[in-house]
C-alpha cells in the first residue's frame, strides 16, 4: 500500500511539474487551463487558442473510466 501511495504522489508531482514547465515555456503566448472540463471529461491541460488538449497521465484516466463503469 505504501508503494502505491508513493507512486500516486510521484505521478501528481510529475504532472504538476510538467504543467509548470508548459506554462513557463508558453507564458505570454497562450493561456493554459489546468483540469479543464470537456463534455463529460476533465483533461489535464487545455490551450484554447490552439484548441489543444494535453493529457499527461492517460493510462490513469483509462483505468478510472473502467473503474467507474
């Protein structure tokens, strides 16, 4: 159980760090939304000017959808 908690914390930290890098790299060029709702889904990042969705941890979301069904 402990390793699962560490893995989840690490995944969240990696996603957060990716978001920071993404935002810093594109600062002043585009706006980036975190945890943006698209229909019935919540995506990790959305750039409206580019109509671009970025899903950092897709495997996790696929598992969540399977668990929800």
